[in-house]
C-alpha cells in the first residue's frame, strides 16, 4: 500500500524558513509524480500553492517554493508569517489515474 | 469567476446511498477533469476519485477505500459532476470537496469547492 509521508508538525520562527517534505514509504518522489502542495486553514477548503513540483499557483507569493530534495518533494516557506500557521498537504500522482495525499503537516509559527 | 459548488450532503443511515453534485461555472467544464476529495473531522485530506474529460473518454479512477461503492459521473451539458455513494459506512462521514483538474495534462487540483458534509449515522 502506498503511503505518502509528511512531518506531522513543524515549528518555525517568525521570519524564518520552513522546509516541509513529502516522501514515499517505498521509493522516491520524482517530478514524474507531479507533486503538488495545498494550504488549509480551519473550516476552509484547501488552497493550491504549488503544482508540478515547483510551479506556483496564481496569486501565491514567491515566499512559497517547491523542489525535490533528495528522494522527497519539498515545500519551502521563507520569511514565515503568523498567517502561514495552518495545515499543509502534498499529493502525488501515482499513475493509473490514482492520487494519494500525505497526512499533512501542521505548521506552527512561534 | 471560476467556481465549484457542492450540494446534496446530509445525514444517511449506514448501508444507505447519497448522491453529491458539483456545479461548475466560470470555465470550460467539458475540458477539465473533476476530482472528489474528502476530509473527516479533524483528519487529513483523502483523494476519493476522478473523472477525466471527454478527451480521455471520461475515464474514472478511485481510491481503494471506495472502489466498488462510489461512482463518479458528469454531465457536460449541465456543467455538473456527481459522486454517487452506495453502501455507506460511518467511516465515510466527512466533508466532501470537488476540485478541478485543469486541462492540459497537468496533474493537480487547482480550484476547490467549499465542500458538502456527509454524515453516516443511525
């Protein structure tokens, strides 16, 4: 069974840099899995941040960037702000029309 | 304005059925894939399934947890996607979001609805 792994929680200082990762329980994440990232605040639908590894969705500030780091996809948030504190999810396209979300990372800015 | 609006949520007994709708506006619906994603209270996002556009023969795919019980369809003339849910269990209680898969073979979800709540309980 495919499991997409994310840090359950991550803390960053205001103004600091947070790098959240998205891996696989078996194998590596590569651009062929089209990693995308979503931000979700409580009670709201997800907001698309990054798609196809490193392409920013419309209106997303350039403080948010995506990459492949080693065998994982990564979301880097620079200059962390208080309103960045929320949940972040990655999703991978596993082929055959199947997508799998990671468990999400709860980002704390303090 | 690009918009997706889900409807049809509600309370259903275990073993029952429910059909959600996702009405699209502000874009060429027929050219886009449509996904369903759910989220149980306090839990993470779970991809449920997807229907492709006519250019990919309306192909459907599903998560293992719902395969054989849920079915996604669409009516391009009505700009609406559907999620038919049968054999519901308490584990299916969640907010169900529809999301657009943009045209052009880019695999992600770029527009999201606000969600419809499904509660499975006796």
